[in-house]
C-alpha cells in the first residue's frame, strides 16, 4: 500500500499510475483492467472498462446433409435422426389383394385356353371320324361269335367285326349267307382275303378255311346286317 494520501491505479492496458486524492486510500486492480479508486469522501468506487456483449451465433452441424423423402422431393437438413420407412398393414393388404387378383385372372385365362384346346381337339376328332366313316365301304354282314383256337380266331377275326369283303363277296353281289358258304367250301385249305370294319377303321385279314377239332371250316358265326 502506498503512503497516506497517495494511491496506485492501473490503467486499461495494465500500467500502474500514482494518484494523490485528498483523503482515503486505493487498491491496485489486477492486470485484467479493473481498478478501485478512492472517492473524495474516502469510499472506494469500482471502475471497470465498458464490456460489449456479442451474441453467440450457432454453428451448423457438420453432420447435417440434405436427404430425400420420396422421389424428387428434397427436405431440409436435420440434425436429428432420420425417420425410418414404415409400411402400414393396410398397404400390405392392398398389395396382397392385387397380387391374388392377378393370379386369379391368370388361372381363368389358363383354364379358358385349356377348354378351348379340348373343344378344338374333340371337334377335330369328330370330323376325322365322320370323314373316315364317309370313306369306309359299306358292310353286309357281322361276326357275332368266334370259337377260340378256330381258324377264324387264329386269323384274327373278332366279335362285332363288320364284313366288307369276304373273298369275292361284297356289298354289291351279296344276297344271303349262302354266298359266303359257297366261297368257304371252294376255298378249303387256301387263304381268303377278308376285309372288316373294326372300331371305325378298315382291317384286312387272311382267313384259311380248314378242318379243325370243332364244327365247320371257320369256327365262327356270321349274320347279315339289316340296312
């Protein structure tokens, strides 16, 4: 402390200055620039340099980046967490319904094509059968019985075969079964050309009349067709 009647003051730049007020004392201020001076009446008065308050400017976050929500829509940057994509149950149900509708329509189209194909195949088969029936010659007799291991059975003659030709007998010269019997008697031991209609198709057979353990030379029964 300086002698009575003097005081040491510190200027704003930290330089000490000696002053002599009439009365009182003074204390030295720290180097920060604050000083205590003595008033004329002996009281100490605090003196401080003027202080200018500068408002704090918030600095932008270095992590903030523009982000997008949806296609072509830019949102403002945000320091907070980005919202997660959510799918509502209603949206899932709508997608499932749309998918099931597409599957159902595809199945309907598939069944329609199958039905159309079946109808086409049936029509073609019917047309082919009609064409064959129109081109098939007319039969005049039918086989209604064949004995196993007989000459007729060995030749391949079957029940319900419709006879179109039996040797020299055909629909044009057939009069009765005696015509067939005459041909059989004259052809014993020699093969005869026999043509029949079986299941809508014409079949050629070779039948040889001959004696066997059974009755007759053929082992079958033939009846005339009623037209």
